[in-house]
């Protein structure tokens, strides 16, 4: 392993659409060895898939190219290597575009890319399909047939490409091995498709320190560092429950100083906004995770072993992370067009809100019956945003939201928008809507399946054009749930007061396909003693009635003074399906923090 100074890895993007000038800020704000950019998410893959349907040469995040017009010279002049998953569905195409840009701006760089994640493009068989792409056995023992939607022609870059009816994109989540191979071969810019978000960092660390595939502990530490960095400013005070404690108007982007043993310090460039504290790092560690075992393609990181300590202003040390062999299968994400949807939001102002809502619902139902084309799914939601005796009209108004879905675009088009328009002069007093009713639009569906790593052609395409195969892990282990650890001693009995949970706990929530997670951490040791015994899965269902009929699993993480809850099925078929007002569960944790319960006065 390489010793000496830590590897300084920064992040300049947490999603496709993040702050454009972050790449320049990170390159000019202080020393770095590697700068990563995460542009992909479940919804992004669907967007890129539709882009590729329009133009097979696209399918990558064009923002990255525009950032490089200035950033490439800055990176080359400072000796910073760039690693990004902006390649999306076409990493080879983006790599070629980077080379063309380098020639145009006069900055000679060595560009490499990682391929093989795109199961449609590279002829990998899809799980549970009657038509396999390029032959071979099914990749999993269990799967659900998505069905429906548009077909995407396979590309012919390699033999074996074909077509899979219904699936728009199908991508395996690769690990960091391909990235490491590219960097070891001298690449200045590494472009990938769908790797795990953390692999951008762990792959760079693997190359720098020379870790072997069986060096699970340091790999796990780097994966944890990558998970903290992957969402950009969320680690430096963005989207933070206690945002009033810091100036977060323009938080800086994070970086990790990674050591040869996998431990790291999370920090940011001097003079940038936001803050790096054990709280901000804890919040990001809990984001879009579930239990103690955080499984990935290279290693399963044990989140329950991570220790966080404040190591100075804007410096948080993470050490003690243990690693285990990765699972025997890879996660793959499939997206497809799920059908067509339409939406109308009626504004109900003043008195008799419930009666007004009942009237317009009855009128729309009658219109569907008269047309003989009732959409397959009709969902009404009344948000009581109104208040009595309001000084502002908007504060006197409630929102009645109608969402319809159907496989037939005609069933959610004129039959819905026309019926809503025709009520304009013939319904409740004060009738108006937030936007003119429109025709229906397609919506997407995300599905996660397990695939056999041996059937995925993970390859590094080096700067000289040669291809290097990345072998799947030799050792694997099913990441079974760990038994819950012992809880701390409960607080002594004492007086309580009704107050919001957020007075003593922070939260961060997010999405994984159709499931949501809510991580909740205590602000002190005594608050943890109370939280661990009080906030059960049953109490969470009570506090969040929308989860009452869903499976909720609680995971206990004492080192983080945290509980992590997984809520199955809350988001329907994923963010692209927009099944819920908050389709990515971003505000679910803050809703939980706003709920009142009996809290010991000693904590308040």
C-alpha cells in the first residue's frame, strides 16, 4: 500500500443539475488529488434513456462537458484527476467528447472510461425475461416482470446487442475496480456509467493505495467516505435539520482526506460556506441507507462500526469502519415507461372546504362515467393549507389534488382536462386551478433486481484504447441483517412535556425505488437514551399515518446515536412514477420531526 500523505478527494456534483460552478470552486479553492462528480440517480437514468431514444449519440450528462470548458485546464494545471459517472448510458460517447474538447481548448489529457454496466448495450441477459440479450442463463432466481412501455433497440458496439421489450434502461451498479484500473494506467479523466455513487471515491482510493480486493476494512472506510461525499453539499450543512446553527446560504462542497487504512477526515475548502460537523456527517451517513450492513459490489461496509469525532473546525474524522465480503449478486436498476398520468390541482378558498371538495369530486366522477373512460387509477388528496380568518387569500385556500394514471394516454388526456375545464363556471364558489389542465404525460417506473456479477462485462477502457476486464469478487457473503445491539440504559422517570420530536433529534430521509428511509439521530447522549427506547416502528407508524399500513423496519446504530427506518412501498413504483406529493420522501424526516409527543423536560 502507498503510505505518506492522505489522498484528498473532493466532490463537485451531487446530481444532474447541481451547482454549475462547483467544479471550478473545488479546483481553485484548495489542494486536491482527485475531484469526483456524481450526476446519476434513478430518475436521471430514465431521463437519459429518453434522450438516447431521440439521439443514440447522447445519453450522457452534457453539463459535465460544459463545466470542462474551463475546468479541464484548471484540473490539468493543478494535477487533479477527474472521476465522474456523467457518462450515464454512453460513457464511451462522453469520453470521446472530452477528447474533442481537450483538443479544442489545447489541454492534452489522457481519457479513459468504464463500460459494461449497460445490460442492454452489451448483450447481458436480463433477469426473468423471455428474450435474453446475447444468450446465457437468467441472472437471478427471483424477479418481477415489469411489462409495458417502450422498447429500446440494443446498440452494436459489441457483439450480442439486442432488444428487450418494455425496458428503457437496464444498468448494473458496478464497483470501483474499473475506475482503479483506469487511474493506474495514467488516466487524467475517468468517465463511467452506472457505478455505485461511492465507487467514484473508493475506486480512486483503491488505485492510490494499492488495496487488494480482499482488503475489506480499508475498502469499507473509503466506501463510507464516498457515501458522505456523493451528495455534495448535504455533507456541509445543506438540507440539514439544524440549519439555523450555521450559515448555509451557499455551503461549500465536501472533500475527504483518506488514509491508507481507510480512515478519513471529512472537511471542505477554507473560506467556503456551510459547516462540517458530526451532525452534518451523521445526517449524510444515514441518507438512503437502511441497516448496519451497507452492501456494495466491492465490499459490505459495517455502518455500525463507524466512529465519528470532531477533529477541529469543519473537520470530522471517521474511523473504525469494518468491511465484509460483498454480496454474491449485483444490484441492477431497470427503468421503463409505466403508463400515462395527468394532474389537476383545484384551489378551495374560504368556508366549507370539505363540502367544496366533495362537490368537485362528485362532478369529476360523473364526467368520467359520462365519457365511459374512467382512468385506471384515480387519486384525490386534500391538503388543508388554509386557515380561518386569514389576512392573505392564499392562506385562506386549500389544495385538492387529482392524479390519474392509465396505460392508455387517451384515458388521462381530454377526458380529464376537458372535464376540469368545463367545471370552471359550474362548480364550487371561487373555482380556480393552479395551472391550466393539460394533456397527459408519460411516467416512468424504476425496478431493482439482482444480477450475477459473472454475467456483467465490467471493463476498463484505458487511455491507449485497450480493454481490461475487471473480475468479479472471489469471496462473497450474503448481507443478512445483524441482530439489534443492546440499547442504552433508559432515562429515569421524570416530568414530560408535549413538544416536537425535532427539539431533540435530527432526521434525513430519501428514496430507494419504491421504498423510503428515515434516519433519526439524537442530539445528545441523554436524548439517545430516550430516543432508542421511545421511537419504535409502531410509534413511527402512529406519528406518520401515511405509513400505517406499510411494513416499517427499525435499525439501531448506537455509534451514530441513530435509528434508521425503512418504509416499504411508500413511494409506489419510484420517483419517476410520482405516486406521492413528495415523490422522493425528501421531507418525510422533517414531517416526523414536526410531530408532537411527550418528551422528558430534562431534554428540553
